[in-house]
């Protein structure tokens, strides 16, 4: 009989199977809900910060595009104006430059683009709101405003370029 009793004791588990679930090793429902709420709050904060950062990055990119086009236009105006022998502005949106070799360059506004002898010097995504030339005694004042198609930002420039040669 001792053998049977010993055999039964060896086959019994020291703890019932359900006892391991009540040992306190898991999280309560309240703890889980608090953790989910904190995780959700952090996720919304990250999304908000990322969205604001992307909006600022897009604005900076648009401003940079406008500025780069404006610098290119000013450089082109300056180069050809300084090479001029004779300047003529038949209207406020057209500047005709006669060079010392007799060649003629015409800068004008044409359907939302600035053109040099009929070829656009602005990119396709940049439009011109206004362009005026004011011929002064030994210089020309250039005033223009650019905007990027599909965006609200504009870039306004007024500059005066002096002639290198006498008129």
C-alpha cells in the first residue's frame, strides 16, 4: 500500500493548473487601459509634430524655388543690361537692349513667364504676377513679382541696374 500511496503523490502536481494564472504575474485591465491611453497620446503628438514639420518644409521649399528663380532673373537682367549700348523701353513690360555688336535682346512678360527673345527664363511652375521696367538716365529699374503655381507664396523684387557703357 505504501507503494500505491507514493505513486499517487508523485503524480500529483504541487499546484493546481489554474493557480499560475492568479499568481499576479500579468497586468490588470486598468493598467492595460492606462498604457493604451498613454501610447495613443504619444502617437497623436508624434503625428501632429510630423505634420507641422512637413508643412514648414514645404513652405521652405516653395520659398527657396521662388528665390532661386528671382536670383536667376536678376542675374540675366543685370548681365544683359551691363552689356547694353542702347536701352529702350517701348512699354513698361518690355525692355529692348542693343548690344555693342549690334545684337538685340528683348526682355518681356509673356503669359505668366519672363522671356528673353521669346524664350522663357522662368521655370514652368513659376508664374509672374507683374513686371515693369523704368528707364532712368544711366540705369533701368526692374520690378517684378513671382508666385509658384498652386501655392500662396509670392516673391517681390525691385532692383536698379546701372549701365556699364554710356548711352
